[in-house]
């Protein structure tokens, strides 16, 4: 476990960018990081739907009511985009959300961002970066959550299961939003991959998106559940109990780039 914590610390430090945050110990109901996939496997329609889903969810009265219904009536929210790496211009810094005005202000900042994409899918780097953001805040909250979306398995960086375990060991909950609108035939069980290899912690959940029409509702439902701290609902049920290979993405990438290199196939 110490080795895993060391891996997480190194990864978070390597990926970190300066992030202003209050240092007065302000009490929040939850510190929530939104980690959004912008890898090149996402097409323009998926980008647009994903962006609109987050913007609409942040502005929706049900989300705002969920925030205001908490013990402190406010949450801390940060956002970043990731692919093979996390770039410093892909981060929206911590902001306190305590009502309609602050929620709309965050949504406005998100809506104004340009669409762009990068190569690679490093879920492990995204988790390490998100954990680093949570470790460096000055807020006080009983719950710390990373909410990560994606349409493919980890294929760059450290093994995702190791970083997932190290993140959970810090008391951080990881929830997943796997996007299966146009699933790759080589990765047919991405929802199960997220459940087995990416998410974890008390009350964690996976909420897959199977159709474009589900984006807005799914994202709003997910944010409300995270803000409300609900732990009794698990939106995904999978009948297939066969284990998932948490190095699936690395194996596929290796075979594509060098089919004669056997290291990951042992």
C-alpha cells in the first residue's frame, strides 16, 4: 500500500498545475472534481453532448436545490479535461457553489471553453491529478469525490487499478460515467471495466451512457447523487460476473503499435 501511495503522490505532483483555493477551512458538504475525457476517440457529437450535459446539469433547479439542501448549503467544485495528459489550460479552478448565481457562473465558464481533443487515454493520470486537486484545497468537507467520464480503457501511464486503490486509500470516492454510445468492438464491456478497475470508495457508483439522448439526464442524476451524498442507489446492474482485465487498454495499445512485443501478454 505504501508503494501505491508513493505512485499516486508522484503522479499527482508531476501532473499538478497551480490551483488557487481558499485556505480558511471553509465548511462544504462535498469537494467534487469533474474529470472529463477529451481523448480523440470522442467525436464532435459526443464532445458537444457531453459539454451540454454538464452545462445543463449545473444550471438545473434540481442540482441547485440539492446543493442548497445540504447541511452547509454549499459545495466546492473543480473541473478539468484529460486525455493522455492533463494540460494546465484544461482546468477550471475551485469555486464555491451555493446557489443559482454561482452555479450559473461555473456553467458559463464551462460553456465558453473551446472544444479540443488530444491523443491517449490515461485514466490513471486523471485520477492522480484529481486526487492532487483534492489534497491541496483549504476546504473542510466530510466527502471528497472524483467524478470521471470516459469512452475507453486506460492505455497510457501507470496501471489504473493501482492509482484507483491509492486514491481510495486517501478517503476519496471515485464515481464513473462510461460513455458507450459508439462502443469499440475490442472493448465491449467498458461499463464493467469502470466498475472493476476505475471506481471505488464508500457509496461509489457507475452510471453508463448508452445513447446520446441519455447524456443530459444521466449527468444531472449523477451530480445530484454526488452532491446529496446518497449511498443506497447503485445505478448499474451487470449480470455478467466474469472478471475484467484492468490492463486491457495497455494490451490493445501494445498490440496495435507493436504486435510482436509480448510483455503485456504474459
